[in-house]
């Protein structure tokens, strides 16, 4: 239905998986990806790539701009252009009170 959000796919990890694949993103529509992450180990980076025919696309075509709402200080901003992935978090801790939650907008 035009104008409504439709859930295309859902992926959940309950363990220490190093990757998680969300499928069904296969057209030039705009997509919203929601995530909530707490790593099992300290100092873990979180990044995202899209796939082409099931294989991670590592071309240098990833652009990112964002505002990070932080509980420990004021917000921070970030941007990057022509990278081989989207870096979302660098050296994240696994403290029980620290989670990363985000809403990503994906456009082709």
C-alpha cells in the first residue's frame, strides 16, 4: 500500500554472531533499518555493508552522515564519503548499560 511502511525482513542474533544478513532489499525504494546492539566482547567495531547477489559489496561507494545522541555527553556528528563500508561504531564496549540503537535510511 502506497505511503505505508511494510516490514520486508527481520534478522535476530541471540549469540555472538560476527555478521547478520537482512534480505529482501532489492529495489530502488527507500528502506529503514533499525538495530539495537550490545557486543559480547569489548572494543568491537560495528559496520554495515549491502550485498549484491548475496555477496557483500566492498566497492568504495558508501557515504554516511549522522548525529549520535549520547547519554554520557552531548551529541556528536560524523560523516564519511567513498568508503568500502559504513562505520557505525568504533571500539564499542560491552558494558551492561551501553547499547547502540539506530535508525538507518538506505537509498540506492
